[in-house]
C-alpha cells in the first residue's frame, strides 16, 4: 500500500484493513473500467458535484432525525443481509435502476432532506451527485460507507441491523469487520436466508429456492462437478484455487 500511495494519483486512498481466516480472493485480477459503478449517465461526476459527507460518529444523529429520508442505495440482495434502522429499500437489481427509482419514488419534493449509504461509499457518492444534478437541495451520504461505520462504531452504539454483504469469499462482515455468518448460493450468487437453507429446493453448492427452477442441466452439472472437486481438495488438504489456508478455518463441505 505504501508503494501505491507514493504514486501521486493514489495519495488520497484510504485503505481498509481486515483480517480473515478465509482466502478472501482466489487470485488477483486487475481490470480497467470506464465507470466503477455503472449509472448509465456519463454526465454525473462526483468530482464536480457531490453530497455532504457524514462521518460514522455523526451518522446516528442524522438518520434518527424524523425529517430525514434515509435510503439504502445498494441492490436488493445486499439489503436482504442487513441495513440501517428505518432505511428505505429502493428494490433495485442493479445500480442502473437508481435513476428510475428517483423519478418514480422521490417525486417532485426536491427540498426533502436525504441521507444515503452503500457498502464502501462509492455508489452513494454517485447517487448524491445524481440527486443534486436533478435539483435536490440537501443530500448527505455516509463517508466510507457501511464498512467505515462498522469499523468505527461499537455494536452497543450501532443503528445497524444484520450483517453487511461484501463482494468476496467472506460473503459478509459484522462490527469490527469480523467475518459474518451469511452463506451464498453458488447457483445464483444470492445470500441465503434461514428459510432458504431449510427449503427442499436448497442443495448445498448447487441451488436455492430462488434459482432452482431456472437452472438448466448443463449449469447444474457444472455446479455439481465444482462441488465434487472442492470436496476432493478438502479431503486431500490441498487448495482448490488460490492460496492454501488452514484446514480448520472452514467447516467441512456437505455431501
């Protein structure tokens, strides 16, 4: 990280460090993208117009204000795992749907006080820029996102409910950025609820109630083979992909 920050383009990067017994990524892959989170409107630029940043220590007071509309800018499957008390769920499947939500649900009241949040602060930065460009006057967003909040606010002072979905093999984290308990369906990559895990349509490593009907035989066969290879690797105490981790770090794979 020190080497990266010596580059003038990255001096203002704020690294977030968390420990895990899991191999959070199997391999390093770096891809250049024209847009980090795709809104579909190239005119929106948080570097030019952005909402007011709110530090984690000031966030609770803001969202407890009944005059403030609190919005979770993440996708449906992320909100399912956890969110802030009283936050509105836009029910989006991807960030491109954000502008449709604003048009249909936020309406003409451009003077309403809005506070937004996302996982790491990037989506809500762009969402705040979008609102301001569309005439909304008072827009706030959580600096560093949910992860910054969970890292700095102790559980006994927290207004967060549940766990925070993240995009690596940990699946979710809790306060202190400790590994969460949320499990993921390998068939559709959606987080699993307790009811999902009890369903007859849930098959470990293969499917869940959400994707059971849509999985074709080719996809199902591929997932079954993947699961078989994972079991063999664990039985032989060798890595399936990536770095070898302590065998005690993960629960045994189910049959």
